[in-house]
């Protein structure tokens, strides 16, 4: 099976669908805007690669001034290390002998590798694996209201930091959080309190890493943070428009889809199903917004079809075989479904990029 | 990056997570049970490859007596043709010059290729592409209440069938439907009426293809159908248990996951997020059922984490680093996230299989 990936110069309407298509200029603008904001507020910026999983985009982010990359899984970090990136923060508890062995190998070849921990089991695993010849840098993940992982209090962070500091093979690198939306105040208060406790026993806390695209433009409301991590901002999506974090013109990723059936006057079926858009709702009650069809609603997805109610649509309807562009609810999970994505400018393909770490959830 | 895929014989608890793990014996039992039922009722059985995308499983399905395979996209059909399968039905409107050219090439090398159409644009494309030297077999998709694709009435099917029959390059192969759950009566009535119309002008309608795992054991309630298509039945999932189409012991696919964090007494975080389980709810209000933790609830997924409320859980809780098995809401979309899956028997890995057509949504 050889799939006909489009050559540079191919008009977008000749690209086979469903396909994520990414606007080169909007990506560049999104990268520039975020970096300028972080520079202005003297916050180090660490883009999360989960959204694009592409060396091509990561290089642009670093060229703009990012300090390094954020990966979520060890396998992603290995893939980006293979591609030559050398400042990588893995925001995950890495557990078990097999993974710890790989982490040690990675730490030997990546100059600025950092991982995180929110519990003693993870710290004990790191401590048993690393030695003072090449210590591992560990940040403590703090739950500042996000309700995912993380130690629950500044005191718990302080206690875990002491364990890290006491280990010859570990370097306590700081604190890290992924807050609830609008959580700046809670982050600031958590970090300040934990830093005071650490300071009282002379433990240095060089990095205080805050995160999230949803609150990217509120990063300066956490002066205690030294860096910010964000992924979605690079492409943006329907959820980012809803919260006002980006404008329509900042949407860099669309899923190109084709009308494959018009069974009834009010029903139009597209070739982008849950295997192209995912079922992520993120609070919406439908599965994406169609640029060309205001008022249309993608009411249900099967795996390879999007059933669209166009009864409330005010625009001229496309015909069978014609394309539309869908703004996905959540761009990161869309990227992860495709081995390659298509970039474009001025209506024509500029390049096809193979994802470095698609589906590497380990 | 070289990922340590487990060797045969590896204990399941040494398999890195998150990972779909598939019980060899349950797959064999599911294949056997469905095929015996279809044989008993003299219904040809055509498994849908979307659920597994594996040559290994497709071969077992054919060995048990299936007449051929069902693919949803042309790219899947190409991949399975490359693997040597020769009776393939593609249940999709295939549109556009590029795809039609590939379809023609495929028809030249697959002895029993069949596609479908529910509109005149698709039929016109087929008719313009194929000649009488190697005609294309086309089934008409009928909407019998499923509300996806399909012509809306037996008369519309009849009219489209006449167009297919009138083309030298096309062979009218029959009717096809994916009904609404519990739709046996509607399917029977639609097929009977359309067949009578076709018979009145002497058009043969050899295949009447009904579909769906949700109604797999009701297939015999549609005597007008000659074949049944189903995918999910081979692994089964939480949605199939809910509707009573399978028992707990028929669940062949689990997502193996590891506890990576226990931030609070009632909250446990697993390493299987939406990039391992998908966000498919299928009517549930949580994202999967954990075998070892009755009463636990996977309340939210981020991309690499499952936040689980264990406050109502009656079992002993696992510790950080320990594994659990998750029954996903929907198994087909889980397979599609992984390039490889792990098979097992008696607690040990039997093989790792590479998916033939993961993510090939074209």
C-alpha cells in the first residue's frame, strides 16, 4: 500500500481527506506571539510537543526563543532526543525497572533532561537508579487545583523535595504544576509557600514551572513561576477560541474533509469520523465546527463518518465530492491519529511531515 | 527510539503500559460462536476488519468460515489485499479521480472486490472508471433507520440500481445496510420491498448485506439478508456487555494500565489517557470499567492520564506501580491508536502483532 501523499505545490483541494492541514503562517504567528509574551514577562517558555509531535515545529519553537521541550512520556522524549533536542522535561512519574533503565540511558545522552515525581515510589525508583556521576534532575509535581496528579500541599512538596535533595543521584530541580483554568492565584500561593519552606532549610528551587494553553496569557499573574509550558497554543482549536485565548485567524490546524453522502435535505455526511476528529467534546455538544457551513452541526460520529445536521445552515451547501474545513474541538488528539500531517500556504501544500512520536503513549 | 516490545512468554505484568492486551482464547471463542450462529442460520458472515486491523485475526475469521472481509476505507482494502485477502467489500462511497484510479488498480488484483454507493455522483464516478473487461461490483447502501449514509427508500435503491445495471463497467451486486439497533423489522421490510421492485424489471440482487455487532444475534430476524457484517464481536467491549450481546467472559481486549499516582485517598491516576482509551462514551458517563476495582469510576481523561474516583470502590486498592485491566467503552477506536497490540494466554504474552492499517482513514 503506497498512499499518495501530496507533493509541494499541490492545491489543497487535491489533498485526500480526511487530513489535518496546517497553515505555515499561522503556526509561525502563534509561536511568535506566545514567545514575545513570555519574553516580555521574563518567563522561560517550554512548548509541549504533544500537540504536534514534529521536529519541524519544535525547531521553530526553539528558534523563537523557547528554552527546551516538554514531553509527557519517556518514549516521546527518546524520539525527540534521537532528533537532536537536548533540553527535555518529561512531566510524568516514570516507574519500573525497564523504564528506569531507559531513563538512565536517556540521561546519559541528553544534556538537560528533567523528569517529575509526585510520590515516594517514583523518587525511590529514581534514587536507586541514578548516581552522583550523572545525577537525574527531578521536579515535584504539585496539585494546585487541577485535580490530576501532584502532591496536595506545599508541605508535602517540601517533604518530598527533602528526600530528593538527600539522594546522591538526584538533583532537586524545582516545582511544577498544571493548574485548573483560572488558577493563577492558587499557583502563586502554593509556589510561594513551598519556596519559603524550602528556603528555610537552604534547598534551592531553581525552576518553578507553570503550565497550560488555556491560561497562557495569564502566565504573568504567577510571578513566582520561572517558566511556562503549553502545547495547544501552537495550532489552537475550537476550545481555545471559546475561552478567548485565540481568535479565528489563529486557528492553524483544520481537518480537511469531503462530503461523501447527502442522504436527506438536512443531513450531510463527511468522511471525517471519530478516527479523524476523535470524540473529544471538551464541553461542546458537537464534534467540531465547519468553516464553510455556519449553523451546521456535526451531531454524531461513527468511525469514518461525520453525520452533519445542515437544517440550520445559512450558507450554500457543498455538493458530494466537495471539501470543507473542520475546526476540531481539540487539536492535540487529532494530530495523534495521523502518522503524517500536511502543511500549506496560500492554498497549496508546502510539505508533508512525519510525526516523530505518534501514538507513543509509553 | 527502540521500544521494548515483549517477547513471547513475558508475564503480562511485565508488559509496559498502557497497552491493549488481547486474550487468544477469547478471540477464538468469539470468532467460533459468531460463525456457528451464522452457519446455523445460513447467513454468510463478513467480519469488519476495523476492530482489529490484523492479518492474524482476519485469517482466523476466514478459517472459521467467513466469506470475506469488510473494510471501511480504500486504504484498508489496499493493505489487506497486499496481505493476500481476495474477497473484500469496501462499505464506502469512493469519490474522486485519485481514489478511483487506485480502486481500478485494486479491482485488477483482488478477485472479489466490492464497493458501495448511495448516490449518483459515486455511481457516475465508478461508471466512468470501469469497463466491461473488469467490471466493478457495486452494492447500494440503504438507510433503514440508522441515520448515517444510505438511500432513503426502496424506490430510491431501485432507481440507483437501474443506473448501475445500465453501465457496462459496473455489476449490480446487491443491497447493504447498517441498521439502527433493534432495526431487524425495518431492514426486512426495506429489503423485501426493494427486491420486489428489482425483480419486477429482472435485475438480480444476489447480496443483501446486513450489519452490526450490536444486533449480531438478531441477524436471523432478517431472512431477506444473505450476509451479515460485524466487527466489534471479535474483541467485544463494555458497550457489548451492557446490551447483553456478550458476557464478561467474552471480553477479549483489555487496556492494561499502571497506577502512576495516588494524589488523595479517593483519587488514583492511571497511565491510560485519551490517547489510549479514546473519549468514546457510547452512552456511559465514564471512560471504561476497571476489572480489579468494582465501584471505581474513571471520571476524567487527559491525554496521558485517567483520573479515577475510588471513593466508592469496595476492593483493596492497588499501589503505585501496580497494574489494572480496563474494559474500554469501545474497542475498535482503541486498536486504532496503537501500531502494535499484544496477545496473551494464561497470563503470558504469546505474540505482538503489527496492525496492517492503523490510522489509514483514507
